[in-house]
C-alpha cells in the first residue's frame, strides 16, 4: 500500500495512471470491519482503491469529542494492508485547510432534519471535507456506509447540485454478532454500556417487524419508550421516514427507513434499519 500525506503527491501518482478506475472510501480512521467492507467492495469494482484517514475538525460540534476521537494509525495501516487497499491518503489538518476558511452550501431540508437538529453545522463540515477529498482523489466511485444514512443523502445532494462526476455506492451496515452496529466510538463503551447499547438495534428491529404506515407516530413513541427504559441510555430521536426525503414516511414512500440516535453513558451512537 502506498501512503501519501500531501494532495500534490497523491494527485501526481494518480495522474500517472489515468487509464485506471478509482474507488474511494473516506474515513476518520479507527478502522473496523464496517470500513473494511467499503474497501473490499471498492476493490471488487475498481482498478485502484483509495482510503483516506482524516479526523475532520469542521464536522465536530463538540471539541471534547474531537479531542478524544481514537487515532490508532499503525493498526489502521495494518488493517488496510490486509484488506488489500492500494493507497492511503492521510493528510494533516493544515494540508486540507487554510486558516479561517469559509464554506456553505445550501442543500435544503435534508441537512437540518434528524442529526442536523442535534448537530447543527455538522453536515456543512462533512460536505466541506468530502468536496475537498473528491477534488483531490477524483474517484469514479465513492463508497459510503448506510450506517450514516443521512450523511449519504447529504453527500448525494451535494454531488447532484455541483454536478460532480462520481457514482455513489451505499454499503450495508456491518454489525457485531449480537447486533451492535460497528462504530469507531464503540471503544468508549464500558462492558456494561456495551450491553445496554444493544437496545438500539433491538428497538430498530422491533419497529421493522411491527411497521405499519398508519401507526407511525405511535410506533416512534413506543420506540422512544423502549430506548429510555434501558438504564444509562438517553434517546435523542427515533424517526420512521421516507428514505429519500427524510420526511415522515407516507403510503406513497418507495423506501422507508427508521433512524435513531442515543447517548449510552457519554457516548453518542447512531443506527438505522431499512424497513423497505
Ligand atoms: P467514519 O470513519 O465513521 O467517518 O466512517 C467512514 C465510512 O465508513 C462512512 O461512509 C461510514 O458510513 C462507513 N461506516 C461506518 N461504520 C460502518 C458500519 N458499521 N458498516 C458499514 N459502513 C460503516
């Protein structure tokens, strides 16, 4: 695997291989099998697979969360090597941002619903870094996880609005054997919290099994109660929405997804399930 730390160096390398198709999976590191599933999918569909590891400061609303975000770079590199990743792009913050840089792109309501309500400005930071990374890597295919369902829609809207030439691929959520969605933040959970966190995937599955579009509000309320009933778990939201707009699902919705966010102890977790 080749590792690049500057935009110029990775661009120079990729320019030397213009005939090869490029797949790209942006990450913030602390890699787990969820991330590696993106790499493997990309490998099966492209000539070259690029992974970036960059803990993007502009998407954190909580400085303490940014500070304590895990950064096990050596272990990450070993995992990428064994997954067969071709290129790692791991720039410093100063390589990606000038001082006092401004960014704003109006993509409409999808930015402000769900996560947007609880993490104002978060998706502006996500778009800012994904735009910069796409500009450097210029991939044919961009691999992102269903785990961050709303993030996928946000980036998709940016790609449409700016007419960026990239195809987006959504990869399914990788879970631990007991159902917990893999996340870099899971390392912050104590053994007890780790068990309590299972209430997220259990509640999502319960709602999927009992879904009825005419009982949506009631099911959302029931789900919030199930989450809150677990000791040490503080739910932020549980919504059943149209998979394209993130507004409440209707009988006309062609896809429906249930999404939730909850604090387990001090750790904020998100998860979702496609109902259809
Ligand atoms: P992150 O490092 O958390 O920014 O995630 C980088 C990419 O990996 C994003 O596209 C995520 O949606 C994806 N991802 C994170 N966790 C999982 C998971 N459990 N299964 C599949 N993809 C994931």
